[in-house]
C-alpha cells in the first residue's frame, strides 16, 4: 500500500486536502467506448509484439504501493512508456476523479501485460475533482498528453471522454470482479496515440481539461532509467 496526498477542488467550495491510502490499483485495458478505437489500440500493441486479449475490456490488478505523485519515476531499461488516463478514487460516500499515467514496461508487455504494469509506477495528479461536479457534462472532458522529442514538445494523445467507456459502465464492469471501495483506485484505460506510434519518452506531461467549467488538472514527470 502507499499514501498519496492531493487536493480536492470543487467549484465555489474551499479546497480540501486529503491523504489517501491506496491498497489496490485496478488498471483497465481496451476500455474504449468505440470498438473501432479499441481495435486501433490493439493494433498499436500488436505492432510492437504484444499478445492481446480476445475479449475486452480487461482488468489488470496491480499493487497499491505503485501509486505515486512524484515528478520522477524510476524504471529499469529504456523501453517504458506513459499512458494518460482518468483515475477514480472512492472516498467516504463520494467518487473522486483525477489524472493518471499508467506507466508500462513495453518490453515486458510483449510477454505479459499484467506484469508489465506491475513493474512501473502509476503516477497520479495532486488535484482531484468530485465526480458529481462533472457528471452532467462528462463527455465534454478531454484527456491530453505531451512528450519531449528532439524537435521539442509534441502532442502525444488528445481525446474526449467519449473515447472511453462511460464511468457507469466502467465501474459496473469492474465490480463484476472486484469490490470498488476506499483504498481501491481504478484507472480508466488510455486513449489512442496520435499517429499510432507508441513512444518511450524521458519526459511526459498530461492534462484533464474541463471546457465547461473552464478548469484543468495537470501533471508532469521525468523518467529515470536506473541502468543509465
């Protein structure tokens, strides 16, 4: 398990600082609302040698101690990469939503997807929102990410919430196999990479944008290869 600290921000209300114990991380995969988009992500993975499931979505359980809000993650090897996602955290009688990166070992992913997720940290934002504050306009939210390349920062992912399963469907699917309770956080699955080429950048940034309330959550981190 691990403890993370974040701030709950609600329109018109005081900020609430929360220390949250993470016991279990449930990482969804292939969780697109549009099955054609799901197939696009499967094709991205198969192109790099990953054996993909025949039924989707898939839930990959990972250890709670992998949760972090650090701006640096340590990995072994050069072939690891980020995936921007929503993260859902049950808290008291509420559901909180934040921003996450399901950092993954691309080499190990070709052998076992679940193990590839277990060996890398899951980076979470230090700001969360109450799901009730965005529920009515959920589909207007946008997930974006950027990577640093030799020619400068470029957009890596950019998709609306409609690219992924609805929150209700996502949680319903998860609850078939796991109890979603405080201490268990759920990562939504990622959105397609622009151009389809999955990257292994040294720097990653992401944003969850709410164009209705005109606010956003941002996070960024660097990747440190322990073998360098």
